[in-house]
């Protein structure tokens, strides 16, 4: 018999901080096996999730047909309908809402399903803009605090060294960074492994003894969540007292160090920020703080590498501002082996692609004043027409009367499990029930999908073509279509195009998918040939040396000012001072987090919940893939002492609760998390029982829908209690 198996290269690019080559075996139009990169070159190897796609895309749970709601909203009762009926209904509801209430009543919520350039919310954004506009959100859930800090301190968000530059460091500090549990750039762990082998000292500061700590670190410093800024400021105190700071670097490249110094020494407020002061707040001993301060000041070059969780706290931007000040105090900015303290965009973010099906300019944003806490350089996200992504439920419930920019009537959700993935689900449910119409484009019956009036089944990345770029990785990727779409699923572009036709929007798009992708590739200065990119699926960009942020500014400051208003690294930011908000001070300061252990609420709810990112999921995606849940299931991770005090053993069912919600979940009892802290990884599915108690392990039943003052999404810590579920 003839062997009809083909191997097609494509790219998995999820919102995991990775992007990986898949070699997909296809037989008779069906994916039979997935292999990954085995090249001699730098490899972009898929993780177990990437290799489990076959089970996800052919899951019996996958949505196959358009559906309309038949029961109460949220009840999850649906009936299959034709695409014609579904699209007619969506088009007529859009038309009705535009005519009755105006464009701002249409709220478009997006997420990060997968990261192609074309099949995301962009086509729908264009259509809605041509219809008259739409309301949407601001605040990047991942790292808004880090972006704010980077824009104020350095004047740009592209401020981190490339990860391969870690091989030049003599000390690496992973501050709330777990590059094994989360992907923070495909090969970060590969570089850490090589650094470790070379003898580079590696320190990890984290409430959890993470996989990255276990694998790479020489020292683990457990710290109470939400208190990191106090430790950083106490490290600055030690450096100043012992005159360890790089004063000539500070004099040449920064402004405002003296103001910061006055705060640190207590000249400003009478409180010297000594290691003993920080010990009481952080739980880290004064000696450990002082010795890390000395070590970081003396080891040159040293890379201070933040993750994003410590910045997703109630005053998260202060953490990132403080870490950047320490990087400047030690003269580690702009140097090989150093790092600016930034943890977001590395130099490969400078890779660019051409015109995505361009947004038509959203009329709802036009002529709108900026928010008081928005930086002048933050673009459209700084407009007061936007709702912070943590405040969407209140905005729907209260509208203009509650001070929000509009009254919202129609919700359009694309590429997101918004209800599951935003804080305070119980409030979210109330809000969703008040809307006039909800459309959700989904692949699975998620918590959000259950609230749809019309549910549209979407194709998989392997069922359409797309292009992807870097995102911190040194490559461009072609996300090849490898099989035909599953049952009646359609791509995001096809849905927007079909709606445009029904709504009479003739200038939506006249190009095919491939023509659009060719245009995108043509806009890149790096990719030599479209067909070769398509065949190989990967084009590795070769750089002569690791990218170092601000190298020019440091080597030749006369000709290369920093892109800040002063041209210097701004330890003191006049742009922030203009905001005139005591909770966003112009120099970084420590503020006690809300729901800290000193809060009176801690008597009732004495444990601090954090919600880390799951190794074997991407947020809520892959939750329903048995190959992966066999390896790691959703649990509440707690310390042995806290468990013993409550009579809880590993594997016991426990209740985790606070005033916002309740869940029942198995406990994982371990010494790999510090006492007083509980971790329920984000992305567990919200699956309520008949009493409204979550049985799927979604931490957002417990979280508060309040951002930090400058807009960081707050993933923790929150106060909770844990009790054993008693058998009847
Ligand atoms: N408590 C807590 N909550 C958090 C966080 C936290 O740390 N703690 N982290 C926050 C962060 S940083 C983020 S980025 C957000 C993420 O929030 P979301 O972007 O909402 O996260 P996902 O769970 O990945 O949801 C994507 C959904 O899109 C659907 N989808 C629809 N169309 C497509 C498609 O074409 N392709 C794919 N692949 N999927 C499609 C997927 O099936 C999936 O249900 O969560 C935030 N929520
Ligand atoms: N496998 C996988 N990888 C992912 C994702 C995923 O869902 N799955 N999501 C991706 C996305 S969208 C994002 S935004 C990033 C998120 O990346 P991060 O925010 O860096 O990831 P987290 O797992 O939330 O937290 C990292 C570490 O910080 C610790 N931590 C929590 N709170 C604190 C604190 O207050 N102080 C200190 N010092 N440490 C703290 C946690 O214990 C954890 O070990 O991950 C990306 N990578
Ligand atoms: S899920 Fe992330 S790390 Fe895993 S294969 Fe896909 S892109 Fe790579
Ligand atoms: Mo994120």
C-alpha cells in the first residue's frame, strides 16, 4: 500500500512566551503525530502542550457548529443552527445596537488565544471600526506595571537584554521568575543551564521553590508576596550606607537619585528603609537582604531578571520602578551580562512585519481626553474611552451613571475566556446577565462561552494560515495550515468577512488570506523569501551578538540620549509627578499591599493566595487535554505547616474561600511553598456546582476586580482561608 503520510512544518505560537516548530504528520487529512525541532541550529522545541495538540484539536468537546442559546443565559443550553442563521442574527443585533445606542455600546473584549498576526481580534476590530467604532479595554494583564515603569524610567518598552546575553553575566538574580513553570522565551532555560554549568551564581527570590529554582539556583530566598519593593529599597539602603553604588554611572546617566536617596535614608519621611525595616515586612532576614545587596553591587556585570508576578500586585509598578533603580545604581544598564531590570521586551522585539489587515481608526477613541494616570507616550490605551480590564464588570453594571465612559449593551468576545480569566467571576456573572446580546467566538464550551447568545465555532491554527513574529524569540514563523477545518469551524477572518458582507461594509477587505500574509511578510526587512518561509515554517534571524538594551546610550551618551523627557534614566519622573497621585509617586516607593497580613481581614482569612501561571496549560487552554492533566492536575498548593494546622493531608479535598467566592479543590501539601501562602494556578476552569461553588479550580472566584494605581492587573496576593472538606 502506498504511504500517503506527509510531514508539514508549522508553528505553535501560544501566549506562553514561547513559539515552537511543529513537524506535523498528516495522513488522509488527519493529524497523526507531532514531532518538533531537531535542527543543528538553535532549536525551537515544542513543550508537552505543543505535542498534545492532536488530542486538543480532535477533542470530543471541540465546538463543531454555530449555536444559539435556548435556556437562561449562562445555563449552558444551546441548539445547533446554520452559519447563515447565526451570522444573520449577529449582523442584525450589531445593526440594532449601533442604531439604537451608538457605537460605544458595543464592547469588544479580546484575549490571546493564539498569537498569529491575522487570525486574532484584528479583522473584527476593522469591521467594527468601519461600522462606527467600538468600546474596548486598556491594561495588559501580563505586565502593565512593567510597561509603565519602563516607559517612565527609560522612555521605551523595549528595554531588556536578549536572553542569550545571560552567558555574559557573573551573577543572575531571578526575581519572581520561573522559566520552567512558565515559558519566558523558548531558550531562556537553555541559557540558564549553560550559565549554571559555567559556574555563574544564580539566586531566586520567590514564595515558591519553583522548578527553575530547583534546577538552576544556588540560593532560594522565600519572600512574602507583594512585599518585594520593600526588599529592593532596603538593598538600596545598604548600598548607599556602604557607598557601593556606582556614583559616576548615576551622575552621568540618571536624574533624581538624590530624591530617591532621601526617601531611602528616611530624610523624606523619618523612616530609614533599613534591612531590619524590610525584614519585618518581607519575612526575609536582614542579613540575607544586606548580603544580596553587597553581592549585587560588587558582581559586575550582573543580571537582575524580574518575572511579572511581583509586578501584578496591588502597587505593581513600584516593584518594576524599584528594580530599574537598582540596575542603574549598580551600573548594569546598557552592558553585556547586565540588564536594565526590565523583564518585558528584549531587543528582538524590534523585528517587524508589515500591514496587518489594518485597523481603520476607531471613531469611539477620537477626540477623547487622556486618563490622568496615562503617560503621554502610551498611545490609544491612555484614552479615557477605555475601561481597565479589571473593571469591565463594574463598567457593564454601572455604565455612565457610575462614571464609566458608556452604557454597554452588546458584548463581542474574541480569542478570550474573559469571564474565567478576569478577577471576581461572581460579579462578572451578574454583569453578563444584564447585557442585551453576547457573541463569543470559541473552540470550546468555556465559562465565557456558556454566557453567549450566539456561539461561533472557530478553526484551529493548524486549519488556516498565519504569520507570527518574534515576541522575544529570534525568528519569524509561518503557521501553516495542515488540515481542513474541523466540521463547520471558520477562521476569525472568515467570520468578520461574512459579517461585513451582511452589513454592507464593502471596503472591509478584498484580499485573500494568502495575499494578506504576503503583504505582512513584504513589510519585514528581514525575511528573504515568502515561499521558503512557508516551506520551512521558521526563519531564524542571526544576530552577530546578543542584543543589549541602551548600549548606544551608555557607550556614547552625547549623541544618544535616552528617549525620556530629560534624556536620562529617570529615577525621578516629572511625567509621573504631573499625575499628582500620592499612590503613583515620582520616585519608587514601597506601599503596603491591600489584603496584606496586617489587614484586619487576615483574622478571618489568614492565608495569602497567589495565582501563578500553569506549566502544562496556557491560561485556561489545555485544561481539557487528558495527556496533560495526567501529568499535572489543578490543585491548591500549600505548605506542610499550614496543612497540618488544618488537619489537611496531600490529596484531600479542601474548601478555599473568602467573601468573594468559594471553591472545592484537592490540596497539594508541600514544603516547596513558604508557610502562609497558597497557590492556585490561574486558568483552572470555572465549573460551578448547584450551590455556586466552583469545582474546577478557577482562582478568579476569589480575586478582587481592582487594578493598581497605574494599571497593573492584580493577580495576587489575596486573603483566603482553607478548610478540609469533611466527609459526610
Ligand atoms: N487570577 C489570575 N487571572 C489571570 C492571570 C493571573 O496571573 N491570575 N493572568 C492574566 C494574564 S497575564 C493573561 S495574558 C490572561 C489571559 O486571558 P485569556 O486570553 O482570556 O486566556 P485563555 O485562557 O488563553 O483564553 C483564550 C480563549 O480563546 C479561545 N479561542 C477562540 N478562538 C481561538 C483561536 O482561534 N485560537 C485559539 N488558540 N484560541 C481561541 C480559546 O479556546 C480560549 O478559551 O489571563 C489573566 N488572568
Ligand atoms: N506554561 C505557561 N507559560 C506561560 C503562561 C502560561 O499560562 N503557561 N502564561 C504566559 C503569560 S501570558 C504571562 S503574562 C507570563 C506570566 O509570567 P510571570 O508573571 O512571571 O509568571 P507567574 O507564574 O505568575 O509568576 C512567576 C513567579 O513569581 C512568583 N511570585 C508570585 N507572586 C510573587 C511576589 O509577590 N513576589 C515574588 N518575588 N514572586 C512572586 C511565583 O511563585 C512564580 O514562581 O507567563 C507566560 N508563560
Ligand atoms: S505551548 Fe508554548 S512552549 Fe509549548 S509548543 Fe506551544 S508555543 Fe511552544
Ligand atoms: Mo499574560
